[in-house]
């Protein structure tokens, strides 16, 4: 079985999360060491859920009394097979089974889960108090964003339910979310999350080039570079930092060296919105835009976003003003024109075309 960090831990309740069996002892208690594990895993951005054979309302009420309910998403409490519960959690989260862990005091339950879901890592209840010492529960990077991961997924569950019950089209649905995209210049505390976003060679990474925290820090102090981070919020809560833009400003051309967005905001078209916003800013500054693009086997969607925004591979003499790029880099070019504001979300962003720290709100007037 492969290693890698666990993204969600599924707890059994009786004699695992708490001592005793709820049906026999309504006052089951949670040892302090276990409570500490729950809060620490939460801080590390590891999601937690429940697969328990109990009466749902009874067990959930006890979890609320114990102050643990808020840490547990998508609880599966009922009388079905544990493997069905674990599979349901993985499906709802969209997680690979290899990123799921399951902890239960009963060997028969662990066996049933292992057999049905071979990727899931299973742990006996005795391991509970030491989970935080294991490498698979110790992500390399813990950021401000990690701490909010649970709130994000809880928001996502509500959003999905809302979407399933919404009769209109996607744009109408997006407008009901009150999406608010805030672009700002990155500062020192953002660097770990910015690095994390650049490390992911995702479908939405235009170059697949990672930037180290140290390299990014140098760019923060460089007037010719903009390191921008975008956070997204809606009425169900924060999505966290979802995009990074790295821009080198030359006199006649701006070089978009990196644009990467988190895969989880693909439904909101954040990459395209950011490209249009940058295009509008470049138009104000009367410069051309050149985007570096390195095709990977995963980022075709990003290439489509660039082409949709009007970028082409036609040559332009402005490219001569840029340092020579690495051989694998394709340079996509755009003569920037003013852009209509977006109609499904509100954007606030720094004014790149002028000196200073001004922020503009860019959105269709209907959304103001
Ligand atoms: Zn040009």
C-alpha cells in the first residue's frame, strides 16, 4: 500500500473514540489523549468523520455534549456495513480510498473494510492516542489554510445540497452563492500556502513549475514582480486561498510566469476570471501580455482557458523584451483590451496599472 498523507480519518465510536458502549452506558467519556488527537489532526487539516453502529440521533447528541460533533463531517451512524459508510464518506469528499484511514477496536470491522476497500488504511483502537506521531498523519506543510479545511468542506456539503435542489442554470446558481474573490499582493505569512499551490502539478497549473518559499520571498521584495494571492468566500463560508499569480512587469509587456488555481474552485471559473482581470489591467497599462505555458499531461484545461481568453502563439516583437525562457516553455501572447466585468461574482483587486496600493472592485453593477 502506498504511503502519502491521510486526508480523512474515519472514527468508530464505541470503545474507539470513546470508552464504553453508548447503548449500555449513556455517559461514555472521551479520554483527554484522544480529544487531543482529534483537535491536533483538525489543526493539521486532516478531516475526520464517523462510521458507527448506533442510533444516529442518540450518538450525535452525545458527540455534541462532548464538544466533538463540530470536528466530524459527514457522519455515518446507523446499522449498515462499515465499508459502506467509509465508501460513502470517500465518495462525498471525492477522495481516493488511499487517502482515507479507518480506526476501529473490532478486528472483524477492520477486516470487512480492508476487504471491501483495499486502499483504506485501518488502525486498531489502541493506536488512537499515537496517531499524531505517525508520518501519514503529519503533512509536510501546515498552513493557515489547513486549519480552515474542515469549515471549507462543511460549506461544500451545504453548497452541494443547495445545488442539487436548485432548478435554474449554473450561472443563476453561482449568483445565489454571493461569490467574493479577493486578489491581493502576497505577504510573508502567505508564502507557505503560495508555495503549496505552486507545488501541485494540477490540472490548473499553467507551467507545473514549483516555486520555493525562498524564491517567492525574493520576489516579494522585487518591484518588477507581482506575487498575487486570491481568496474566495461565499455565503457558505471561506474557500481559502485558491489561486496564485506570478507576474513580471516589463515596460511594454507583462509576463505571466505562473497562474495556478486550486482544483476545487474549477466550477467557479476562477482561472478565467483572473485571466480577464489581468487582461483588463494590462489594457489600462497599455502593455501586451505574454503567458508562459508548459503543457503537462494534466493541465489541458488551463490551455483552453488561455485560448478562450484570447491568447495565441502568434509571434510579437514584445517577446524580445523578455528574458529567454526555458526550452519547454510555450509563450502565449495577447494584445490586451478592456474587459467587461464578471456577472456571477465580485472581484476586488489591486490596481496593477498604477503605482500605489489602491484596490478596485470589479463586477457587473447588478452584483454591487
Ligand atoms: Zn506583444
